[in-house]
């Protein structure tokens, strides 16, 4: 399989030009929210949900525990909804040339042709390409833009939308529900195992813009799905804001793997709200490669609601330069004999800051549950920092819970040792970084491992490449 | 009061194990009722004198509890222990609804010293204890808080050089918030804290440790034992300060739940890449049927096996034999009836 490294070439582009059909600008307000709802011709229940979320957003305080978000001025994000001047296409050739060119640079047509069962691409606030291969349709899998799902499958959407991650969770979740646009709805019927991954790709093309896509995945009993989420943006002169959401509902005995390769450009402030509910015997896997963005705040979470449900989170974050990655994983064991594993690795260099913020909670009655959390940070220079804030809540004594973490540094002794054996300094750093991430990479399927490895290589190119 | 409540922070998950608003309301109520009094401090086995200074709160005093203490502290005493190894007992009593007192403990003994601190008031007590220990000293601080209103203990210490080891045993039947501040500057401190939460109490221990200078070592290990319907929480942050070199930070929390709940948050902030070691862990521990079977097959009955298990947990992390043995005896004496049950 040939994987391209998405977004890196775009980093070098000075401008990505395409026309927009509708732009809704201004401050977050009731009239603005209603205008977005009106432009989407939404049913009344969705309009009301948006307005309830808006009320909550206006009243909720900004979280104090994220000091660096105090610097974010939402009023500066002027464009809160942008519909590109593009009709939704299911064939690449139907897209305008300037838009198609973006996706070709990202390698998406090739990826879709070679290994994806379905692909949705969201440009700014709307889906512009929706490709679903025939075999996927024949299996009865539904993969449509979120707006289409609201119109076509209202009962199904009502049943799950905002049920896994309610807008009352925090201020930015409420903002998301007030302004959401774009995203994808995937429903996998009972017993269906999707043999190839499906992907949603999000592209934020302009500065001072907000993107609020919503992805909802429902895996019915005994089904299986691998979902890839990709994110990219060109280098912008000013900031843009991403406040996306992923909700996964894994019915009994289903398996869902959710893989994120986040490579926003360095001007994007990225809030990504991700949560799954796993019923009896279900398995949810999160793989998070958090590479780009100015600030990233994301904690993939799973509520293990059914007996024997399992979750695994594998996280890799890189903060190279004065960027902040506030990531982690949260698990609530709410049923007996549930299990969770979290492996987190972060690398900080050139003044970067990495924060691990995790939660393991074992509720009363979740007897025989097991949880193991392991996180490691590698600090490459004195300007960088690494903080770890794990939380363990044990409300049930019959559980087996462990958390361990360590911070490693690039040791001058090791550098000296390896240099005395003929390696150059940048080769030594490459070797150390490569060894550090190998634990994560070998836990991933080959394709994801290759993709992330290449991303890491490019990120540390200044050190002479990795691997 | 509003300004005090504004300092209450939030967190992404559970907010506070003890509600600081309720505590602040309790103090406010005592203030309105004119029931803020000066506690009676009785000391045995040590020299005691009223301290003229009240500037112990520079720097890290930002919590609601500490700010309230600072506002209402009625007296501060110097307690000096030293010479031969030994034991001192400090009793704090008060007939008021709320009382706040400060203690400066100066330990000049290089041997093992045991300080017992008994909080006997039924009302709310706020106690600030600063520890100034001789280099190389070994201290066992035993705090016993009987039934009463929600109380606060602030434990601060600074060490300039050399190695020290200490153990803290907190036993509480009331709601108790403990804030501990530790700072090592080119020195080392090894601390083991055992928290026994009894009855329906809630004990929340919060540590802030800072490591500065060259080769600082700060190792904090906490064992939570929650008995009955109690809640024991241990959390805190160890910081390797910017510019520190070759520091060693270890923060470990273990929870033994004997009927109660346990919350653990061991945090690390590493602000330099020049650290020799920085790690933390949190886990629950239990004596399972497999371990019991293993020990039974070697001739130990379940009671002996449980005792051995607790002994191992308490000793872990302490290198001084006298200190660890004393701590083990103290803990076993209290936990044994529950283990048998």
C-alpha cells in the first residue's frame, strides 16, 4: 500500500484558493446559530438542540485548567460557517479543479482507489466528496454526510446524536453543538464486518475560520469497522479554530477502531472531543497521532458500559517548537469484567510542551475490571517541558488498576557514547527518537505505522531525519 | 469571602473530594457567630515557646484552606525537639466552632524522632505546621484527628542540603484536608505517607513538591488505606524546576481499599530536560486468593498473610530500618482489626 504524508507539502503552500458559496460571519449568537440551521434546512428538533447548546455555552465558564486557552479570543474567529462553492461529488472529476488539486496533493484519490471502502472529505464546513464503494452499500453500511443523515435517518440520528458526548460536558462541547456543520454518519448493520477502512478527511482552508464537524459512528451488534480520521490545513497567516466531535456507539460484541492522523498546520487551535460507549463484549480502539496544530486538546474517552467491554488507546504526540499538546485518554469502567489499556508516548523539542491528562475510573459494581496505563515523555532539550496528570478513581475494590509514567531525556552520556562509535549527533537523535516511538508503532497495523513513522521522520528532519 | 471562593479551581473530571465551598461557609458561619477561638496547645517532651513571627505563608498559599488559615491564625508556637532521639506529643484542643493555630517544629536530633499531633476539638481546626529538620534527621509525624468538623492541616518544610527521610501517618475520623509543601534544593528527601481514613471520613492529601539545584532527589510514596465507608484521596504535583540538574523525582501512590473508596492523582511537571529520573505510578493493591494460597502453602494463616502484606506495603520506599519498623507497628496496630474482619 502506498501512503502519502498528508499535509506536509501543503505546509509550504502560501495560498489555497477556492470560492465559497455561503459564509456566515460574526459573533456567536442566537441569530447566527439560527442562520446556520436555516441554511441547512434542518428539522425543528435540531434547531432547538443548537439553541439549547448555545444557551449552555453562554453560561458555562471557560475551563480554568487549560491556562493557555485563556489567550483564545473566539471573537477573532470571524467565519463560523463556510460552504464552498462546490456540489457534493462522488467522482473526483466532478470537483472543481482547484479543489481536486488539494486532494490530489493529499493523496486522497489514490488512497480511496487502493484501500478505502468509503471516503468523505469535508472542506471548511461542508462535505464536498462522498465516495462509498458498491460492496459497502451491498453490505448495508450507511455512510453519508451528517446533514444528510439528519434529513434521511432522523430516528437513527436522534437516538445517538449528542447521547454519547452531551453538550453539557463543557463549554467547547456546547459551542460545537451550537455551530456544528459537516462530518459523517456511519452505521454498520448487525453482524457486518467491513473489510477495509473508511475515512473522513477534514480540511480547513482559511484563516480566522472555525470548523465544527461532527462524526457519529454506530456499530450494531457483532459488526466491525476501522475508521480513519485525517486533518490538514495549509499554512495560514492567522489562527483558525477547530472544535470537532466524534461519538461512537459500539453495540454488544462489535469492534470499532478509530485512527486519527492529526496534522493541522501551526496556526490551528484544535479541540477534538472524542468519546465512545462500549456495550457488552464490545471493543473500542483509539489510535491518535497528534502531530500538527498550535494547541491541541484531545482526550479520546470510552465508557465501558457492558460486561466484558474492552478499550485500547494508543497515543503519540509530538510538540516540536513552541506548540502545546494536551492529550490523554479517559476510561470509565461502568460494568463488571471490563478492561482498558492506554499507551501514550510524547516527544517534545524546541520549546514544546506536552501534557498527558488521563482518567481511569472504576465504578461501584465494576468487579473484576482491569486497567493499565503507561505513558512516557521524551524531552530533547532544556527549553521544552512535559507534564503528566493522571487521575485514578476507585469506587470498587475488586479491580486491578495500575498507572505508570516516566519522563526521559536525551542523555548527553548516550550521545557521547554513540558519537564515539562514529555516529553524528543528528543520527544519534534519530536513533533515540526512533527507538522511543517503536513501542507505539509496532502496536499499530502496518499501514498506520508506516504513515506515522514517515510523519515523525519529517517532523524531526532538522535533526537529520529519523530511522 | 467571594474572593476566596474564586480561587477554587476546576478540573476536567471530579472537581473536589472535599467541597471547599462548604468549608469556607463553615468558617464564615463561625465568624458570624463569634465562635472563632484560640486553641489550647499542650506539648509533652519538647520545649515550646510562642513564636513572634507570622510570615510563614509567603509563596505557595493559594488554596481556600490556606487563605482562611492565614486570615484567622490566632497564635504560632515554636516547638523545639532535639538532643537524644525521642518522642513529643502535641495536643490541640478548642471549644470554638473554628480555630486556627500555627506550629514551627525544629528538629535538631539526628536520630529518629516521633512527633504525635492529636487534634481533639469537635469543632473545625486549622493547623499549619512547618518542619525545620536537621540534615540527616529521621522524623515520624503521626497525626490523629478524631471525630469532629471538617479540618485542615498544612505541612510545610524546606530542606537546604543533605539527605533526610521521614514518614507521615495521618489517621482521621473526620473530613480532613491535608496540604503538604516540600522543597528540596540540591538535597534529597524521601517521604512515606500512610493515610488511614476511618468510619465515614474523607481524607484528601495534596502535595506540592519542588526540586531545584543540582542533584535534588524528591521521592514521595503514599499509601492510602480506606476503611469502612471512608474516602481516601492522594494527589499532588512534583516539579523539576527549570535549571535544575540531574534531579530525581519519584511519586508513587498505592491504595488498599478495606471497604472504602480511593482516589489517586500523582502528577509530574518536568521543566528541564536535565533529569536523572522522573517517574510516577498509581495502583490499587489487594491480597488476592492466589497470594493467600501461596502464603498459606508456606504455613501462614490468612491473618499472618495479611499482616505480612501490609507490612511490605508500609515498608516500601523507606530505607531506615528504625523508621520503617516504627511506622509498620503504628499502622498494623490500627489496621489489624479490619484485616481480621
